[in-house]
């Protein structure tokens, strides 16, 4: 089965989530940050009772073989790298639900810092998944001298040339405009990316129903697509998980 991923980030206690009943087989949840030598989930202690429904739901989801991934914002992670890194590893290793981390690293770290982090993490946590959330466009460009300033020294072309992509289990590539197409998928492959590691998706506000399902189906027929995702669970189209699963798993 290909990856069908829901992002869930808030409104945990407004009603039962019941993610465990969905057709999604991966759940990327929360926004974890570091500050004052502490780890926070949505700016609160992860054990705060606001998250009781979330942890309960994720626990049942884990029992049903869904893969739960924490979303990590590393904006200030390298300010106190060793302290935060050790806190992160300790937190994950004491949590039976979390099976990996999803990091958004563009514009937030140098290429050398990024490679240090991912090599350290996979060395110390070989059984955990390491995912990168990326802007789809940045995975398509070949020339590092692009309109994005950070890509002059930080691009996925350079990332691949330094053999760093071997440590990444899959990429969640966000195409939020009219670039959610088979052509964009081809561009990423042409840029040296492994097709089975490419998971494409978008925000629910940018999801274009029939057109996006149609493009997913076209990609699946030609390539070994890694999967698809949507941000976010609470605002996703009706039965998105079923339609998305059919689009990338049917024959």
C-alpha cells in the first residue's frame, strides 16, 4: 500500500478525532518546537491534558498499524544543538507511539548543519523514520541560482550530490498552486530524486478535487509514487482518504 497521510495539527479536544477509522496509513501530527531547553507541542507541554484525545487516538491508530510521525519545527534547533538533540532523542525513545520525525528545514539551517542532524539522527535512531517536508518547487529546480535566496547555498541538487538523501525515508512535497501535476513529479525525478520517496500533496484549501485525484492517478500509472498527503485533517475534503487511496493504489 502507498502512503496516504493526514496531517493533524490542532482542535484535538473539540471532538473525537477517530483517525484510527480513516483509510490513512500514516499520521503526521502536531508542531513540536524547542525553547528554554524544553520540548513543546503546539507551545504547551506534550503531557498537557489538552492533548489527551490526541494521544488516545494515536495510541489506537498505532494498534491498527498506522504510522504516527511527529512534526518538528527546527527553526532555533541549532542554537543549542546538542542539548536539543539529546532531548529530542530521549523524548522519542520514551514514547511508544512516535515512529519518526517530519522536519521542515528549508531556510532554517545551513546545508552542513542539515546533513549533520540527519546523519546523527539516523545513526542514533536507525529504526525511526526521517521525513522532510519540502516546498514542491524546490525539489524541481536544477540550477541553484534561482529566485529563492536560500537555494544559492541550499538546494536539493546539492543535497543529493552530497549523498545526504540516502538518510531520508520519504519527502512530503507540497504543491499548493497549479503545479500539482505529473510534470512536476517528472521534474523531481529529473533532478535526481527517487520516485518511491516522493509523496505529493497540498493544503486542503488548495486541493482541487477531481483534478488532483486525476493527476495522482496519472502519476501512479507511470511511476512508483511514494504516496500522497493533505494538510489538514480537520479541513480535508469529504472522504479524501478513501478517494486518495483509490487514486494511488488501484490498478
